[in-house]
């Protein structure tokens, strides 16, 4: 694992709180160039005046979405660093990586899965991870509201995707659906398929550039070769550690940037917030270390460890961004200010699936104190 001095030297002073992480075979100069490009575009992305797919393409060239080339530990380092400049880009990158991970998990099932995986991994196709409802079903919270009805050569898919990101006409969608006989399938199909309705997205507090919206499915036909799995709990058990670790990575990244910015404002009246900053910085350093410890061997992590990591992210990031905005004074209230953008972006994290409430519910079932 890299030393703190190495990390800061490579990633730059704005990422001084990021003291751990692995770069693998990623060209660090290219990574920094991508981060700098994201930084230059962050305000335009916040106004939804720039195309986030440009950033996804740049991250694809680094290998972020190639599951074979870039292990979870390295993906966590990249996503965390990108989140210091734009949570929108980091979040979309997470969705792209997870879509690739679902497809990679099933490449041995069919040539179609392998082809689709390559298209998502190389960034030529946007990836939509419509698996939030599947996560809730597996833990016993709610059934997936999508049905799969057998038809000749495949299935007919009907129902709503309540929320998904990276939704473009040329996107690849991965989701779960339930059959009448009690099976839960994982399937993939194109957003341009007949019966797919991409609905108008509401105006969000932040993250509008992520192309997040609702999708309706009415008689979408999916051939058998595009079924990625027929045992949903088993399928998700292989990818959920990565899912939670990489979510925690972007939580950590945005928190790290706010804590770094806030640290420079702890003089004068800001001194009254020194204790709060110190407590948050200590919590973040623990979370950051856990993120990279668990990222090294994600399949060996316990579910309790993963849920606690993600819960820490949902709590620390909003608190850190709020503190930064307070210390910025009136400028923190200006919508164009980076501190304001980070505060608005981080407000999403407690409700992103798995929500803070779901995380606490799962931990309570495990008997783990949060």
C-alpha cells in the first residue's frame, strides 16, 4: 500500500487526506490528468452543461471498468480520488464499474454477456445498474417490482425501475426480475429495446449530469442468452462486497476534500470548529483506512464490516461538507461555490441505496452496533 507522502505527491495537495490506496498498473500521470480535467469541468457538470460521458471515456482508458485488469483496491483508489473533484463523475463511474462487474460475473454463460461486458468495460456503452431493488429483495426488505414471463426463446419483462443512472438511449441495462414460479433472474438488455420508456428526469438538488431517471418496462423481450443468472442471492453475493466498497470510496473522496478545505479555515472564528473538524477527520481517517484494507481482499470482508464502512460514508461525508460550507461563511451559501456543490452532492448519500436506514436495519439484524 502506498505511503501518505507518496499519495500526496502523486495526487496533489487537494487530496492530502487520502493517505492510503493502490495504483496497480494505472499510469498515475494519466490519472492526475483525468482528475484535473474533472476539476476543470466540475462546475459545468453541476449545472448539467457538460457531458459526463467524456469523463467516463477517460476513466475507461485508464482501465477502471475492466474488472480483470483493475482490481477492487485500485478501482477504490481511483473513484475516491475522482470524488474529491466531482461526486457526479465518481458516482457515474461507480455505476459503470458495477454494470461491468455484473456482466463479468456471467461471461461464461453466453457470448452475448461477454460481448456486452467488453462494450461496457471499454466505455463504448454506458452501463445502467438497475439493481437497487434486487439488493433490497435479497435482504428481505421488499420484492423486486419487475416480472419476467417466459416466452419463446426468452422472457418478457414488465415493471418499473424506480431510479437509475447513466441512462442514455445507447445504454446497457442490468436488472433483476421475478418469475411466477418463484425464480429471481438477472438479465441484461439495451435501453433502446422496444418497450423501454426512459422517463423525464426531475430536476435534482445536485448530480443532474449523471443522467439519472426512472424507466418503465412494458413487454421488453430479453432472449435467453442475455440472462446473466438464475439465483439472485448467489449472484449478488459475488459482487456485493465490491458494490459497497466502491460506494464507500466516493463517500470518502468527497469527505476528504471538504475536510482539507475546512482545515485551512480553522483560525479566528473558525477556531470554534476545531474540535468538530478534528473528530470528523479522525473518523474519516479510520474509514479511509478500512476502505483500503477491505478493498485489498473484498471477498474476505464480513458483511458487518462492509455495512459499517458504507454507513460511515453516509454519515461522515454530509457532515464534512456541511462543516466546510459553514466555515466558508456567506460564500458557502452561493450555489456556484465548490463548497456549496459538495454539500448538495453529499446530501444524496444517506438516501442512496442502500440507504442509511437500510444499512442500520441490516446491521441491527446482524446484531452489529452502529
